[in-house]
C-alpha cells in the first residue's frame, strides 16, 4: 500500500544518509515519528525483527531483564503468599470459633438482664386462678439505679440463678444440679470484689463539709476507661489487688448462710461497701460447658460515677480448655508454620550472602543488611517474621494455660459438682481457678490482637508479589502516587471533622449518649459521614433550628465536598497509574503460563534463565547507549540462542514503546492543555508577525483574534513557502556540484597542458597531492567568484595561481 511504500522509502533514505550525516528533523518529527512527503510515519509500524536487527540500547535491555526477573520471582512467590493467607484465615476461624462464643455470651447476657428480676410483689388473683402462685419481680438489671437496688439485685436476682432456690433454709443437696441452665454448670462459687477510688481534698472543702458532710472526695475522671461502656480488656486489666475487699460465696453452702452474707456485704449501711471510696463492685463466677469443653466467666460489674449514676455491664468471655480438637486445625497451623519457616530460610540465605560479600570486600555487612531490611517490601517480610515469632510464643503460652486449666478442673477440688474441704481450702482453690482463667483470658486476648495485626501483614506479602505485576500492582501504585496528596488532605479533613465533633459535644453532649465524650462524638460523626443520621436525638436536645444547622453544614462540607475531593484525588492517581500500564503488559494467567514454559525450557536445556542472562550482560559493563543486536547479544552471553535473544530484544522494544505511549493523569492533562493553550496564543502572535499582519488578527480581521481557519491557512502558506525555498536550495546545490566537477576537469586538463609545455616531470604521488590541494583552493576561489560560469572564468584568470590556463578556456568553450 501507499503507507507501507512510504515507510520503505523513508527507511531507504535513512540508510543512504549514513550514520555520520547530519539529520535535521522536520516540524512533526518526534522520536519514533517522521515526515515522509505529507504523511506522518510511525517507525513502530516496521517489523519488530527489523528494528531489533538495527539494535536496541543496552540500557533498555537491562531494564527489561530486571523487570522480567522481578516479575518471575513475584510469580513464583505468589502461590506461597496466597497459601499462607488462606491457611492463616482458616487457623484464625478454627481457633476463635466466634459463632459459639457469641451464642454463649448473648445467652448469659440475656439471662442476667432479663431473668435476674428483683423487687418482688405477691402474685395477683389472676395468676392464682391460672395456678401460678409465685411472686412477680417488677425490676430487671436496667432498673438498678441506687445502692439499695444493687443489694436487692444480687440477693433476689443474681445469686438465685446459680443457687437454684429462692427461699430454702435447708442445706442444698450436694448431688442436686445447682444451675438452671441445661448446658452450663457453675463451678465452685462467686467472687465479689470491690475496687476503691483514690481520695483527695474536695474542690471546696468548707462547702463540702457544710452542705454534704464530706471530709474528702475522689476525682470524677480517674477511670481507666469511660464508665459509659466498660469493656473486656479494661475489666481484665483491672486485676483484683490486695487492698481490694473480696468476699467468697460457695455453692455448697446453704441458702441461709449465703443470704445473710449478702446482707452484711451489700446493704447500704454495711461496713464492707464503703460510700466514699467505692468505685465499682464486680461479681465473677466460672461456668463449665461439657459440650464445648470451655470455661466461661460471667462478670457483673457496677460502676459508681460521682455524678450519682450507676453503670452496669455484663460480660461473659469463654476460653477453650482443649485448644486442638480437630485435625484440620492442626494441619492449618502446621502449614502456616512451614511457610513462615520457608520465609526465614530465604531471608537467612540473603543475609548470609551479604555477610560473605562483606567479608570478601572487607566491609561491615551490617550496613548492607540494614539497607536491605529498610526497603519497604523487605521490611514487610521482617515484620512478618517478627510478628509470627511473637504470635507463636503467645500461642504456646496459651496452650500451656489451657492445659493447666484442664488439670485444675480434674483435680480434687473441682473433681465433683460441689467443692469439698474447709472454707480456706475452697477459697484458695477457687481463687487459683479464677486467677488462672483470667490469666488465660488475657493471653487469649493478646493472641487475638496479634492475629488481627498479622492478618494485615500477610496480605502485605501478597501485595509484595503483586507489585511486580503490572496489572495487579495498580492498587499499590495508586496508593503510593496519591499518598502525599492524601496526607495533606487528611490534615484539612480531620481539622474540619474535629470541629464539628467538638461542637456536637458542646451542643448535644449533656443529653445524647452518642456525643457524651470525644471518642463517641468522633465515631458518631464518622457514622453520619457514611450515611447514618442521628436526627431525632439531636433535634430533641437542641431544637430543630440548631440541630438542622449543625447537621446540614456537616453533611454538606464533610460528606458532599470533602469526601468527594478525596475520591477525586484517588481517581486522579488511579487514572495516571492505569494509563501507565502498557498494551503489552501481561495478565496474571499469561505471566503464570510464561513462567511455566520458561521453567520447562530451562530444564530441557533450550534456554537460559533470566537471571543468568542479566548477570552475564551486566558483567560486560556496557554503556547505556550501546546498541545490541541479536548476533552481538549471543556473543555477549555465552549459550544464548538466537530465538531467545530476539525474544528479549523484542520485549525491550515493546517496553520502551509502552513507556513512550503512556498516558497522563487528569490533572496532568489539564496542565498540558493549559500549556498548549499558552503556546497556541504565542504561535498566533508569531504567525501574525510572519505573515505581515497585526498581532491581533489575520486576513484583515482588525483587532479581532485570529480564527483557527486563518491560522491554518497561514501555517499552510508558510509551509508551502518553506518547501519551495527548500526545493530551490536543493536544486541550486545540485547545479553547483555539477559546475564544480566540470571546472575541476578543466583545471586538471590545463595543468597537464602546462606541464607538457614546461617539460617538468612530477611523480604520481605528488600529482595526486597537488590535485587534492588544488581542489580545495579551487573550491574556495570558486565560492568567492560567484555562481555564473561566464563571470567565473575571468575572475579565476585574474587571480594568482592560475598561470598556465590555456586560452581555449573561453566562455563559449565553457558553455559547450
């Protein structure tokens, strides 16, 4: 076709021009583009083999081999990373068993809040008619608002759930089942502990003494966690100290003894429950589930705030007495351990290589090791190894604690339903059991935290493998590209976010629980950003106008403006990264198949590995601009086949083409459009001056701006004039060469004539030297005498050094 003919013609012209001849690119030529006549030709349309045979720069080849080696290593490490991630997820689910733990915890929470009733009244006549003559409890746990309610709830609601009787004065039969629940059995008894608050002087001692008869006060905000929601880590962290008061209630005792001890312990005027210093009262009772082989501790804790409010929380954490009871769990943990050990071995080999190289170079290897692990992805591997080591340590401790619990439950103290022995022995045994259970729960909580952290580190190793694959690394590269912009964005976002959160505390915090403190206000504002509106609560507190202003401004600024700006930043970076993915980038299945075929060919001895080729090429210390052809490539790398050499060079060219054709981000395109607009305006002014018209317009437009058609016509006229002048110059140059050749022939003939007349003999070498020297002098003289042959001859005959020119060199003779 005409297009391919133009390509061939352009290639022949380049070959004829030679490597040393100066080449002036046309206006539209840019790297791989060239002007052939009036058509723009792309050199990449040429055959890849033709381009490869011309040579590829060594820098591009080394870069391609480096990227291929990285992709090959990542593809090989990807199955191990995915397997580790899958096995670790299976291990976490089997170790935690969240469904069973949640069902046990929700059951006990419902029993404590709904079934532990108090404030009983005699049954009504309607109940007697139905045959139910029992008394009715009118209050539940949520109604315990005073110290009297605490005493009543423990005496009438909490303890009877475990005792199995409401008002029996006789001792409980030790052989009877002492719990109302089918799958849970209470173990030992109940520990009731009281935690004290520190005392200090009141803010106004005289006023406190006069009005409230208070000699001292305790600080209102000294809790380790907010009393609005005491959580499990806080309760486990606040261990029972020696100075705390503790009372023990054993299920083997009769109800009368337990009732009397409850009264002397929890009555408001009792000496055990102190009015000024008491911060919380906590009951703990262990339960055993034979079906699941677990120990569950029920915590019922009352917090006494200095505002007079009582906060209550029911918690029921469980712990397995037997950690491994499935073979699948053992296999999952064993697979995780083997994969992490493989990671240790690979990193150990790299460190050993660094140490050996350091000894050979007599340099300290610690710097190289430090630089190795301070790289991001190598640092991820290091964190994975450290995190897994700590996790294994805590997991082993957790298994040992579970075994200790199993041994204690099988011992003499708890080998039967009710404890036997003296009160001191039962107290020591129950105290040791609860301490061991709480220690096991703390270790279990630490293991859960470590598992959650490791769950983020394991996918990071997958992202390490993804980073070398062009299509899988889009997410990680997008995060890396927009990280700086997102950081500066978050500074503004959190400033605005905290402003509305604190204003919500000021406006609604006194009556709306969601804004009672800074932590809750931040979480509530985040929920509002995500679409959960708290309109009714804030309207009832601050009124529709104030609440509406707060909610409307917050949603408009943070949800509609700021959040969409974040999406715009991320999408801008994503478009840039997506555009940088070349057309020749492989998908994951293609790369996996390529790795497999290369491995088979390597085993069959048909090709060299990428690492061997790269090592051999780097050993030659080639300059980056050296051109490598398939033949020279095979010479540089011993054992490299021609097919593999062409494959590597073609891949290098494709990668280079992808880099040149990469697109830009949205913001980058906008900047480029602005720059183009500025340059077009400058071209408008320049073209207006070139065509001899005012800068304000073209073709009689006055001061009006030049239109696109006028600019195009001016450019076309300028290009046509330029082509005419260029063609005339080429024709003039060709004619001058012909004239110089004829004059040289005449001069040579005249020289021979003069020598023949003078009879002087000259050697052939001297003649040739004089001829070349005379040619240069003649060219200079000819240039100074003009271009017309008619006027050139008299000028030449008038100058020195032209003696001996025969009289036949006249203008008619020259014309002939």
